[in-house]
């Protein structure tokens, strides 16, 4: 049985690990993988068709804990303990829930002190006792008499004194004073672990096509005083098509992984694949997992030739390998025969049908992409479909969401053109 410390408005954990509010999904999963012999039977719950409409949940069924992640930014928003019989809980080092200590209203009052009177919800038949960043829900059906409350007050909610002996059914840890209105906080300093993260990625374009990326990065920088003065710093970096490896390393630091392409599965779709001379060297990717970005370099020139932006939607084969890249792609769309134009922006959250309305329908049928590992040739998520439009390849999932966008640089006479659209 897990023995965990509760920190209101912050975290649930022990000396070995901690689930902290604002923690990225990938880090929480990494903790679960590292401690898989202790934390078993974990479920990943999400909406397959509408993944942005519901929180993404990690359900620790053996331990009665749910971790609720914001569907958009994929950071930890709420920690719920829904079965207190499966876990030991303490506050400031003192247990308030264990096999020997029942989590009664008296015990909660003794451990956490006074707060506002409990709030009764008739629909759930639960009393809610709220502290800042922490709430306890008490079951009603264990009492002989239903509490008396005024049903017309506050739309069925009434402030009451919780009966003696009432037992906690659920506990929530969150940010702020209101569980219903809480949002995932910014990532805590402890979660940076020497990495950089992308707050947003803007695609730089001109009339010919994409020029490169403008990345707003977050890093945990240290001042002269060392860790005591640590704070999150925001920096901006730009990477262009035609940049060298040294340019990219200087801007973004070392990649998490360098991947050499062993084969080009898209080569068969080029105009004359049989005429292409096999290269003695292989192109290679810099994989920046915490940015959600891959950068492809030419094996001969060692210059940037392609960017891949990953959305990290659940239900995709590569889910949880990359953090979500929150990208924006500015476009100029022609409207009507009089050459009027309209500015618009594609984002990580646009569906494929919305993109087609802006860019038009592809002339060619999609390329079907079926991923599978060499050790296991099965892919439970099915194939994705790759469509090419305006020197971009959109990988589309079966729920119509975009799994990734691949950007190609337009042929140019200059190595680095002027970025007329960099203001987007």
C-alpha cells in the first residue's frame, strides 16, 4: 500500500517520487514506468473521437488514485483519491488516513483545522468540505437521516454542519479555491530537470512558403545565487531552412536523440524514384522530445531540410514520445476572383476538415502510413493518412485530428530570405 504525503494546491507523493500539479503528462508516465513493480494496473482514459473535450486521465486502479491532465496543454490539473481504503495519506508527516486511522470528519478537522461549513450537493448526495487547493467529499448514504437543507437556496446547495462520524469518500488536490473552475498551473521548477520546453512554436513564412520556426522556450535558469535564485526564464530562438547543425545546436542545445534514416518510405511517391542515385550517407534527425519537434538534416550538406511538428494526441502510435508542440502556421488565403486575401492561422487543434476549408482539397489521394515496431508488427491504433498541401504534409488520424505536420522549405536563391511574416 502506498504511503503518500498530501500537499494542498501542490502535490501528492513520497520521498522517491511526486505527482505535482502542472507536471507534464510524459513525466507522470515516466514515474509510473519507473515504479511499475509498486504501482500496477494503470489505465489511460481519453475520448477517442473528441480528445480535446475531456481531461486525459491516468487511473491507478490498484491505488484508488486518478491523475487528471488538461486536454489542451497536457499538464496535471487535478489529483483525485477516489478510494481511500487503498492508500495511506498523511499531512505534515502525520497520518490522517491509514488502516489504523479512519478518515472521519473529526480526523480531517483535527489534521487540517477549521474551514468554511460543508456544502451539500443533492444530486451527488455528497458533502464537500473545502480548503484552499484541497477538498474532501463525504458520503451521505451511511447516515440514518438525510440532512435537512433548503432546496431553493443556491440551486440545491446549502451550507451545513457535516454530521459526526461521516467518512471521506473522495479527496481532490487542485489549484485555487474552486475545483470546478481550476486550471492546470504553470510547470513547477522541479519538473524542468535540465530540459527546455516550448511554450509556443510559430512557423515563419513568406509568399513562397515556410522559412523556419520561431520558438518561445522556457528554461529553469539559475542566477548568481545558485538554486535559491532559480526561476523560469523565457527565451526566443529562430531556426531556418538551410541552417547548419552548429546553428541549431547553438540555438536549441543538444537534441535528446539523433536518428539516422535507414530508408525513405516516401521515396516511391517521388516523380522518378528509379532515377534517384542512392546516397552513401543517410539523412538524420535531431529529435527534441520536450519541444515536440524533429529537425531533418541533409546527409551531404548537413543543412536543415525539413521540420516535423508533433501534436501528441492520444490514440496515435507515437503518443507520449513527444510533448505537444503548440504550433501556429500563418497563411494568406485567396478569397474570390478579385484576388482579395485573408490572413488566418492554423494551430495544433485544427481538424483536417477545417484545414481543407482554408487550403482546398488535395489533388492526390493520401498516402496511408502504418507504423509498427520491428519487435511487434501490430499497431492497435490503426493507420494514419498523409496529405500534401502547400509544401506541408499533414498526418491525419482516424478521428480527423492532426498527428503531425511536416514542413518543407521552398526552393530559393538566397540561403536565408527576409522574414516578412515573422510578426505572426
